[in-house]
C-alpha cells in the first residue's frame, strides 16, 4: 500500500506541474491528435475508459490495464474525423511468459488526402500538391505488482509533418489500475503525453499533458447478462477540466450495447455504439465494434475497431 500511495502522489505532483495556470490555453499546445480517442469501445462509452482499460487498446487509454492481455491480441482502429481527416491505429500485444507482464507495439497515423498548393496569385492552385499528417510509434509494458495493483507505461515517438517541414519528439504515458474486488470495482489513473517540446520554425509548443482518474464497476454479472458503468475526470494542461460517464451492456458474452456522455466539452456530447464477438475457442475471439460521437456543429464522428485475440 505504501508503494501505491507513493505512485498516486507522484502522479498528482506531475499533473499539477504540467498544468501550471488554471485558465484554458486552447490552441497553444502541439500534438493535438494525441487527444483523439482511438477505439470504438472506449468512445462508445463516452470515453470513460481510464478505469475500464483491459485490452490491447489500453496503450492509448491507460497502459496500467494492458496487463489484462494474457495471450496475444491485435487491434485495428479507424476514425473518420470532420474535414476528411482520418486517424488509423494498430496495436500488437502479447504476454511472453518469459518475463512478467504484457508488452505491446503500437502505431497511429493522422492522415488526409494530398492538398493543392495555393498562393495569393493562384488561389485555385498551381498544380502542385502537399501532404500533411502526424504519427506515433509506441512501446508499452505493463505488469502486476500485487494481485490487485498493476502499472504500465507507453513510450511514443511522435512525428508531425506539413509539406517539407516536420517536427519530432518523444512522449510518455504512465498509468495504474487498482482492483477493489467488490462488484469488479476498479480505479484507474493515467498521465498522458509527458515529454519534450515541439518546435515549429522558431515557435516552441508543449505536449498536451493530461491527467485522468476513473472508476468502473459491474453491478450485474451472470452467465447471460453483464452491465458495466464507468466515469472519469480529466485535467488537461490546455483546456478546462471535464468529465465522462458511460456504460456497456453485454448479452451472452457476444453482443454489446454502449452509451456515454461528455461533460463540459467544447463540442463532444452524446456517444453510443455496439459490437459483436465471435468466439472460436476458450481464449480466442474476433470482435468488431462501432461507435458514433455527437460533435455538435461538426456532426457525428464514426469509429470502427477490429480485435483478434488468439
């Protein structure tokens, strides 16, 4: 318990140091794509996933939950963002058994179609095109320290490019998960995007460090029905504090219905989703999930996720 208390204190200290002033600093931080939810399951629950994380996609939400991957798992996610922007990610996770814990490799890419080069003299384009996008490549590790407490990290190489210019830096996520043991109650904490600065020409920009704390519990659990509720609170370094709530109902371990809500966000509102799992063995399955998030004037953002466990 003493080690857990020290870890909690360290997380709170880091989040306070990263946040600085208490007013919103929207548009002054780089790496904004790092804040976009990747998986359909998590976003379908209103992104209240810090206290739920239990699969390969935990590397993007709370690496402390990655330890729940006890065999091998591959996850592929795709997000259709407004303005024809796309975000695609992939995670490969395994429990090697030769060392304690679970390791994972991940990649995500924010991409869009090539755009015309426009100038003041040629507003309709000069026939040339340029690319813009961003990507990360990550390594994650998570392990149990007691039968109830686990911790993990993700180390990311971050790249952003625009035409002939590019910036690179490193980012670090650290998360913990504590399992109470009553009604599958779990408490999770994570601090995301700790790291260096990004320099655009001569302007320095900090990483969008965010501290999150969440919880989940399962009030109904039997052979046919499973009901999960979750909630979390987030303290970003570049915006006002906000919260998320969500739930997931599972029928016969195969069919999933999800819903959630974003509180005190600029655009995010209601979220919902569904999924199905096809099992081919005791520990192997194929799962397909979908989610939609109401972004107000930006309309709905859609996500698809495919997970293979073997």
